[in-house]
C-alpha cells in the first residue's frame, strides 16, 4: 500500500504539469505541517491551536532571507526551520505549564501575538500588504521534488522516532503523565522536544508555502490557518502519520474541486463534506483503509 | 520526639516535620518518620488520615508545604517526581494507574527504562528495548501475568491491573518501594499470590506499605506507623501498635455486629433471566438468572474477573445485552439506555468511585439527588466524615472518603434498587464496620440492595441471599445464613 502511494507520488511530475502539479506541491507541503501537528496533538497529546505561528514564521523567514540574500531555497529552509524551532523552544516552557483546553488557548494566544507583531512591524513584514518574494530558480517539477523529499524524510524519521523508546515514552506521557514521572521519565522534556521539533517542521512547510505562492502574508499567521491544520489532522485520524498525509491530500483536493464548481458556496460545501467525513469515520480517514484491529496487529 | 527522629546514617528515608496543606485542609501535620535501610514499614490509619498524601510527598508528586525529606542521605524536598524515581524509589498507586492503550508487556518495559535508577533520556539508543523486554517478561512472570503479556492493559480485570501495577514497580528494580494498598480488591488465590510475592521481596529493598488488611500488615512489617488526621498517632512493632488502646478505638473500631432483624420479603423487584453479554468478541456472562425481592439484600460473590462488575454494569445499562431480560418491578428494561434505568429507580455505586472533576462534596451529592426519604442531612449523618469535607473538591478526597461520597450519592437518588460494586474496597476495618452497619440499616428500613463483593465477611453479615459467580455463570445460590454456617463449603465454591 505504502509502496503504491510512493510510486504514485513519484510519478506525479511526469504525468502532471501546470496547475495539477501546483496542487500536488500544495498537498505535500500541507501534509508536512499536518504530520508535525499529528506528532504534537496525536502522540504527545498536546492539541495546539497555534501552528500558524510556526507556519508564518517560516513563510516570513523565506521572504526576508530571499530579499536580503536572494531566493536560495536551501538557505531559506534552514533559516525557516531554525527560526520556528527557536520560537518553539522559547514559548514551550510557558505553554507546557498548561494542558488540554488551556494548552490550546495559550498556543492560540502566542500565535495571535506573532500575528499582531507582524501586522505592526511593517518595515520588516510589509504589514497587511504582504511580502512579495522573488521566484526561486527551480522548475515546478524540481520544487515538487523538494516538497515531496522533505515530506518523505520527515515521515521516515518520525516513524522511526515513534517506534523507538523515546517515542514510546512520549506516548506513555500522553496517557498517564504522573505514572510516567513515577517511572523516572522526565515528562516535561519529552513534551518540550516534541513541541520544538513539530515547530521546526511546520516552519519548513511555511517556507515551502511562501516560495510556492511567491508571497508571504498575514494570512499565513492567521488563526484560521491553525484551525485548517487541526482539521486536516482530525480528518486523517489522530496518531497516524500516514493519516495526516491522507487528510492533507483529501482536504486540498476537496478545496480545489469545490472551488472549481462554485465560488459562493465554497466554505459551506467544504464544511458539509467535513462534517459528513467526521461523522462517518470516527477515527479519521485512515481507519477506513486500515481498520483499527489491523493497525493493532501491525504494531 | 525530635530526639528519637534525629537522622541516623542507616536511614533509607527520613521525613522531618512534613506538613502538607491542600487549600484549607491539612492532610499532613508535622509528620516525622524514619525508616532504616532494608526495613519494612507498614503505614496504617483510617481513611483520610493522609497515608496516600505521605506517599505523594515522599515520591515528589506533591511538594510539602513545610518540612524536609531525605532519601538515602539526599535531601529530596521539592525534587520533581522523575528525579526521586531515579534515586531508586518506585511506587504503586492506590487506584490502578496504567498506560491503558499499551500492552501489559509494554507497561512493564516502560518501567525498566530507568531500572535501578539509571539515567534515561530521549537520546538513549534505539536498541534499548531488547534487554528491557527480557526484564519485563521476568517481572510479569513474578506476579503471575506472563500469559497476559500481549493483552492491552485496559482489558485487564481489576485484580490483574493491581498485579501489573506491582510488576511495573518491580521492573524499576527499586531500592525503596512505596506500596499503596497492593491487596485492595484482591481475593482468593490472587490475594494469596500477591501477598506471597510481597513477603518474598528481597530484604535489601526498603518497603513502605499502606494496607488495611491488618493481619497481613502485621505479618509483613518490621515496624508500623499509625496515621490519624494527618498526624503520627503511634509507632512501634506490630505487637506494640496492635496492643495500643488508642489505635484500637481510632482504627479498628469497636462495638458488636448489628442485630439482624428478620422481616417479611416483598414481591420480586428485579428479575434477570438468561442474561448474556460481553466485550467485543469475548462473552463474559452467560445465561445468568437472578432475582431480588423488595426489601432484600442480595450479594454476588466471586473472585476477580468472574464477571461481578460486568453483571452490575449490564444491569445498569452500560453494556448491551447479547440476550436475556431485565425486569424491574414488572417492566422490561433490557433494551433501554442507562438513563431510563436510572429514572426507573436503579442506582449503581461504581467500582473506582468516579468522582466528577471540579465539584465539591456537597455539589456532588446534590447533583443526582431526587426527593425521597434520603436527603443530604441523612446521608451526612451516615458518613459524618463527609460533613468535615463538605466544601472540598471531591477529587481531592482520599480513596476511602470518595467511596463514602459514591455511596451517599447513590442513596440520594432514593433508588428502588441500590447496586454496589465492591463498596468495601479500600476502606479501613473501622469503616467496613460502618459500611456494614449502614447496609444493615438500609435493609431494616426496607431498602433493596444488590451487592457485588469479594469481602465474604461483609457479604455474609449483611446479605439475605448469595449468588456465586464463576466464569460468568451462576454456580450456586443459597441463603446467606446457610453459607455462613458452612464456611468451608463456601470457600471451596469460591476457590479460596
């Protein structure tokens, strides 16, 4: 199954060009951000409503670096990852003091703070006008390859991490933190690193998004962007990295398809389809392809 | 007092005038305690005396409000729980506390990661789990759970989770072990096995044990400490402590068994016929038929995992039936949801208490109250302890106090049928006597009670009739008096 998906993804650029290839890149970069949020919300049990902060920081990092040093994608990716991870490292000690709904609120608050800063600091960000970025010197196919490559590497590393003791401990902390601590496991640090790593990966997705649109804007930092990522993850099913990828694919394709039919009822129809999917598949899309019993046996 | 508790170099644990307050409640008041290396210390005392809080403070999950704690000559006051654990301190929790989604084996493997106090962090190598699996399986075998290794922890019976709880703590290869009521809710062979296991623990491990089974605690411990109301009431060898008259009145309770009044049995209130149900593929109960008449106390006896809780949950509507009928006062409720059954007059005191988050005791009691002979005043008169706790959040109460809230909460529904799932679990001997008196007085008032119990003495003292469950079937049904007269036959049929 996974091999089939891989082959399809690798063949996409040869079969597609123009707009469909653009959509394929969009899927890959949203999948990257969704996988990061699944690590956080699914495995670490930290449901964040502030992922837009990391996404936007990545996007503006791409814009600012491109403006000063030229549109070098390797450099913007490195800076975007670092900036988002550092932001995560600074914010985590405060955010992780709370859990559950309060964690959700505090991550939202931090993201709004970043949004407000970007809005006011016009000299750096262009404020509400946004920030136009020079096009990177990559063909559409090569850009897609970069998106897909980052997604695949991230998936492999996270899958490895989650099977390793550290991942098992993270999952145990989510289930029963006092118990994990009584076993001598420093719950805080597992959550801390999950938060920072997820932040960095989301930053990468933001960089890719900015280069893809040749534009960074306040919309990248908007709370609606955080909601969108959470919807993608829930759609795909929590605690399944492949589910997050499937969620991103379904969501992006749904959006493209519906907006090609109508432009007045777009949000209404997307909402209706999402409600239907969530009602029909309590544990996300991935649970249809791989029913829970089979998943358990796989482990 | 201070003179005897001056630090000694052989001390594994020194607790020095530790006070812990939760809001207005002082759970521990200047408690001092010295435990020598390799010593076995039993901590006993009434419910709400502060025993579990003492463990929480020693293990670092609660910070003391005042006082000092030293573990193996290291000051650990205010140290986070994970660091205390790495000093070689393992603990079990009063209410089983597991990683429910993980398999039994994975639970113990998580315990081995910091075994013997070794450092462990996220960067540890990936191949750590192979030796850990070996150690984990050994720990499981030692508590008799080897054949359950691949079962999800959530699927274990109550008794099995207690055994797993202990296996996880042993997998940590602790230098000091804090055991919070390891025998609660265990009966028969399970109780014997876990009891044996505790007695056979290596003598170089320092052990603190909270246990209500005084015979076991006396047999196990080198010394005993009695806590009452957050203070040390007495300390000494088990013989000294048991002989202490103050301990006698505070903890063991006095007074004779309540006089049993014979009364006429009314018409059938509950009739269950051919009930079958289970979880997923597994059938837990098969062809169970029982009847309860109005004004009668009926007990369901059986070892852990024989289906007692499942039966009560199925009667209450928390579990769908595969087949069979449930009639309450002539109305078939088999296909109705729990809400309808509750409105029809059924109330359940669940195992594990299930307190609601954020509510005070008074609110918790008021929540389900319906008009009838039971009102809050009368419930508080039954459990005076709750009056003192009325304004505390119910989740902050001790296990035994929560049990009282759960019983009072069910009574306030003024049910026609009161069902209780192991109400005696985690209660001190004195409180079990209170409970016994309470159930007897309910019976004398003509209330109808269906009780699932492992505590044979309690069940026989209060019940009119007894059903015995074995592997999901009713294997015996007799008047309690007949069983009481022939204990050995009863114990045989329970497999004790």
